C-alpha cells in the first residue's frame, strides 16, 4: 500500500509541474547536450531568442502586457526628460548635429513625448535626429507606428552589418533610424537615454560559499520540484567569478557585464563627441542581493516557470556602473524618481496642465499619473535616475550642476 501511495504521490507531483513551452524544449536540448547554463544565458534566451523570446513577437507593455512603464503612465515623464536634455544641450553650446539615442525604446512613447517638446525649439529641430537601439522586429514596428504613423518592412541585414535596419521620418519631421546594437549608431553629440533597459540585460548570479564564490547555474529538474528547471551551484570558480570579487560585504551578488560594456561605450562616445546620458531603472547602490524575478500579467511569476512567457528582470547595481565609469566619465546619482521629477518641476507642469484641462476624467488621469510617478509607495522611490557626462565637463558642471539631481536653489 505504501508503495502504491508513493507511486500515486509521484504521479500527482509530476502532473503539478509548470507547463512546458517551446523555449523550454530548446533549453532542455541545450542543457542535455552541453550541461547547465548560467543565469545570464537563461535570461538572454528567455528574452531575446529569435523564435521564442519574450520580447521578440509581442507587445509586452501597458495594461494588456505584463508591466507598465513611466512614459506610458503620464506625458509629464517624457516631457521633463526632454527638458533635461535640452537644458544640457544648450549649456554645451548647442553643438550640431544633435542625436537622441534611446536604448530599448519600448513602444516609442518616451521618444514621442521628447520630440513633442523638442518641436517647440526651432534651433534643436534643425539639427536633431532620433536613433533607436532595438532588437525586436515586432517592437520596432510598434515604435514606428507610434512615432511615424507608418509601418515598413524590416530590411534583412546581417546582424553585424553597421547600418540602420530601418529608417523613416517622425510625425514631427525628425529623421529616425533603428539599430540592433549601440556600436552601429552614428557618432556625434548625443543625448543617451536608457529607460528600463539595463534591468533586462543578462546577469550572472554568485553565491558566497566556504570555498569562495560559486556561480549559480540552471539545470534540468526531473525530480518532484514544481518546475522543469532548478538552480545549481558551480563546482568551482567560473570565468565570470572575478566580477564577484569586488562585492566583499555581500553573500549573494548579481553582476551584469553587458551593462558595464554599454556604460564604457557611452563614456567613450561622450569623450570623443560630447553628450550626456540618463539611466532610469529599478536599482540600488550596491546594497541588494537577490533581485532576479519575473513578471507576468503585472504580478510576480516564478522565474524558472514557463520560460518565454514572462518578463525577466534584475535591479541595476549602480555602484557597479560607478566603478566601471570611474576615471572615464562623470556620474551623478542615483537619485529617486520622485526627487528627480520634483527637482525638474513636475509640480509646476502638473498645475499648468490642470489649469488648461476642463475634462474631469482627464484631470483625474493627470493626478493619478502624477501620484504613480512620484509616490514613494509606488514608482517614486523604487525607480532611480543616474546621470553620465564626459570627464571634460567637470569644471562647467561644478559651476552649473545638472538639473534634476539637485534641488533648485
């Protein structure tokens, strides 16, 4: 009887495993062939696999998606970001040409709101162009429809080809191009913005053990666990383990080498051609440990369950970015989203919009959007702003510090 109950229990537990997906089948084949994979490899496959990746074939934003971003909540967010960049461009002497470069543009809402503000300044409109770094064919179409009102066929170019894979003109008359990689984007004075971009880049996870740092891997789980995948620790140091060595106080760390590479690319471009950058994201200053998580239908979802159906994210470690950029660029922040937006005058902008709005529903939307963006219990505390400038701007910035990171005097 005991054996029968045991067998029956095993059947019930096996049936309780999370659903299989097309991507899970691909991951299983890979792990069987080459062994457990890093968390970074898992994230990359889940989010950007050409056939089954989460971002590649669907609209993941807004109420119908799995998460909502600040630009989708209120126009004031994009407007104030645009004002910040315009202010820094004017302080730099209005260099031309002027490139707006957005990494991971989502639906294109942030760029659209920014260009609406830029369109009020003829000096900027004469020299500005928009450059979007986007690997998802589907999202590039969503962005084009938002920005240009059209949808064109994506050119079939080689992944390493240093050309834009799509070009158009926005509703505001601004040339726009799409690129698969930052290194393909033309060089010049650039306003770089990365909003909820770095948190989706692959992270390596490490656990401190009595034998030293060990990397967290993902393996198959054919046992009674709830999912088809499970975490395992490496038997010894891995090639990525040296990234964890600088994180002395913590017992568990997440490191994103790709974010470091991008940060150094931004610093190099700014050093050669001038510019400035804003990173806006979930993040911390080197204090958190395990932040790797998944979202599906606006709720937390097990990260190893049904790969390809949920968004994966990990908080940005701004202390890591500051270490990477030390001696290569000037950094400001991180400051909370509430601090930055209030320093930029969101209260004044809200009142101006309310004064010109007679529709009760629209007024309520403005108020609820303001609350969502700035309330510390909502997005106001969790999201951070991080500024990057070229080293040669140190003296000018000492005289005229960047707006947003300091309260107006």
